[in-house]
C-alpha cells in the first residue's frame, strides 16, 4: 500500500483546502493490536491466603499468523483484535463504541517479592512472608487474561485532513480519548485450586490515542494508531469460590492496524431529495 502511495505522491500531494464533510457519517473498523504492559503489583485474597506479588512482569500473546487464524470467520476473534463502530456528529468529531481484545499473560519463571500469608493449603507455599522472594511457576501461579483482557470502551475522536494524494486518496490525522470497562476472561490456576476461566466485570480503563489514516474513494478506511492508557481491576475472579479474588492496576500501550468502511446517511438523503 505504501509503495503505491509513494508512487501517487510523486504526481500529486496537496494540503486540503476544504475539510471532508463527515457530519452524519457512520464508520465501522476491524483490525489487530500489539500490546505492552507495565509491571504490576497483584494482590490475591481468599479463604486460605492473603498476599501480594510485587512488580510482576507480563506480556501479550500473539496468535501465529496463518490464513486460517486471521481470515476464517470461525477463528477471526482468536487473535488480539479491535472492533469499533462510530458516528460523526460534526465534520471533525466522532463518538464511538468499541472493544479492544488484548491478551495479558504473567510471565512464568520469574522471581518476584511476596508479602502476606498462605495457610492450610497443604503445599510448600504455606507461610508468612515479608518482602521475601518467590518463583512464579506451575504449581504456584498461572495467571492470564487471554480470552481476553477485554476493554469495552467509548471514545471521542477528532478527525482532520492532512493531504490529498492523487485525487481520491486522502491522508488523515486522528486523535482522541476514551473510557471503558474491563471484562476479562481470566485463566487462573492458583496453588492447589482448580483452573478457573470465566468472564467477569473486573474494573475500568482510561486511554488516549493518536493515529494516521487513509481514506480511499470516500468510503474505504485504512488506519494505524498508537493508544496508551491506565487499567485498574480491583475485582478479578480467580477461583470457583466467589469470595476469592485478585486486584491489580497497570499502564498499557497498544499499536493498532485497522481497515473498515463508512457511509453518510445525510449525504444519501440529500441525493434522493435532489432526484
């Protein structure tokens, strides 16, 4: 795509003299993300334990790229994806709802500090801890938001034309901010408890973003964006026992690549009225 655009750019690159009319336009985009997370303190509370792990490292989990994984409808929601539906209430501003399906995996085989207590589990982990060290491994903790770290959010975005590239191709700048809920499906195995993996409203998030997009023939959208924000989850389910929970907060970064389309109902209505 960029090779083609560079070829067009040699012919025509002009700053827009008028703003593309966007008011009344709906848009729908779909794409994929790559995510990064700051280290996090994670607190676990339950009938036989109350402890906190300090400065825990975590990573995202990319699905291997194959045609089946990324393009067949049956598997299309398996990778880390972004879906967004929005409406332009003016030529420059839109409101939208979307879901950022990220994956968050606590790295195994790392040593972290632990404070608190674990009692009556019948394991070697029973004890009282005060800034001691523990090795995160199978048998002690497996902790993943892998189906996933679902951030359901609302956004306000601003849209501006930057350049016109060869007639029907425009380069756009977009930026904005949003807020939403975290509804993770947390895959957890904690000490001697059975694996637990169910959806649950766990907390909230805040974010801001900036991106660059291309509009082809008014209706085809291709865009890239960087998003960064803060996630706070005070109520994460960890076991089948509803009194057991975990809490954590961290910062995240995200790179998104999306494609989509738009349709302006007001424009279509005006054409019909003229006919």
